[in-house]
C-alpha cells in the first residue's frame, strides 16, 4: 500500500488538470515574483484553493501572471482571495537579497509565505526546480508550475499584484526611476536613471546595473535615508 505522502506526491500529470485536483490532501501553491528586478523586495505567495473553486477559477482565466494584463491580474486576485481557503504573502528585503543572493532570498520569501498560512498544507507545490530549505512540509517542485498548476498560478497572481502595488507606492517617492512603468525591472530608462541619480535605498546593489555606480552617488536622489 502506498503511503499518504506518496499519494500526495506521486500523482501523474494529467493534461488540462492541475496536480492539486487529484491529490487527497491540502495543497498549497507557492510562487515568487520580482527575482529579476533591480529595485524592491522579492515577493512570494502561498495559496490554498478548495476543490469547489478550481473550476470557477479556471473558467475565470487564472494562469501564469506573466500572461495576463495588470487589470486581469487585479480582477483575478480579488476572486482568488474571496475563494481561497488561505492566502499569504512573504517577502525578502533588498538587504536580504544583497546579503544572501537572489536565489536564497527568493526561497526565503517562499518559506515565509508558507509559514504564515493559517491552514497547514499536506503538500507544497513549488514553482521552479529549487526546494525550499528547512521547510517541514512535503514539497514538490514543478518547472513552469504557473502554467500547469492552478494553485501555483493563483500564487503568482497574488504575489504579482501585491508587489506591483508596493512598487507603485514607492514610485511616488522615487519618481526619477520610472517605477510606475517598469515595476523595478531594468528597462533602458531605469538603467539610464541609475547612471544619472545613482541607486535609491531600495535598489539591489549586489546587482550589476546598481553596483556599477560611482560611490559618491550611492545615496541617490529623492527619499534619501529611507529605511526598509
């Protein structure tokens, strides 16, 4: 007889179905956003969906957040929050990114999101190929999981909307970097602003485009001295 954990983790993938639909336990989808950004924290979400919500969310268009417009993501995030059993955010700060490296900071953000869940999952589906270190909950990694698992896709949407809202607020404080448009990614305008103004306290100085700035500019422009 297979163990309960084997039943949870050894399910074959069925085209058109997410793995969590065929498991017998509580499954949390986990994803992060902002890994490639030059500015701001890396943000993760952990989402547990009830079986009763899977069909509705599929019909609503829940999928990889990168394939959706900002308006679609905002609308779907509201639906996901209304239907989810539990939904939590975790993040790693710019200082942690610079100290740990972006991969370890991303895994830390995902771990924090899972640990903040009020409902204990039997399995975490992790987008990508890296397991979360030190997490007691059984895990299964899924490469491109945001395209094959509804729970991971939901987590990608929740994390993306939360992070975009944070960056939009910070854009008011640091207007010179065009953050309202680039959301912290290294567009040409963003890199040009870095050369002109230097990095803000929310830039990742361990990243090349932020690091290659004359020392005299390191405190940057508007919002100088803001703490994380």
